[in-house]
C-alpha cells in the first residue's frame, strides 16, 4: 500500500496529465462535443485503479456523446499516462461524469430567485 501523500501526489499528476490530454491529445471528435474539465481524481490505495471525474458543459446530448468518447479513449489515455508518469503499473482508469458544478449552479440560481422574491415582497409591504 502506498502512503496517503503518495496517493494524493499520483492523483494530482494524473489530473494534470489527463487535463493536458483533453486539451491537445485526444483526437476523438466526440470528446470535443462539450467543454470537458477534470474535476477530481480518486486513486485507490494500491495505485491500481483511478476514477477520473469530469465535468462536461453543454446539452444533455453533448454530455452523452462526450462521455462515450472518453470511454472509448480509455486505452489511449492509460497508455499515455504510462509514458508520462513513471509508475511500476499504470492504474486502470474509468471516467465518471461529475455534475456537482451544474447542481451548485442550480442551487445558486434558486437562492438568487428567492432573494429577489423576498425583496419584492418586502418592498410591497412598505
């Protein structure tokens, strides 16, 4: 088992390298359908598995197409990680869609709407 610090360092290296690959390395057109960013990487304690959380901006259809493209590019991404990061074994990777940013935006929108409605109600009472 790797130490917690080593696991977090490997996760950060994977995040950085996959982000670079998304900008310039992956040639699959499906990945360019929506704007993609790596939000987090979760690496197992034995460094054998990595979950790469990605946020995809765009329509629902663009998200689905982009996720299909990323799943198809898993082999390429893993091979590139093996070349770019010096590890005894390159971890098996999986891409997981992270909708946290979208959900946070919706919550902020609802809070702003409630705030505006409260101001209108307060103004009409005066």
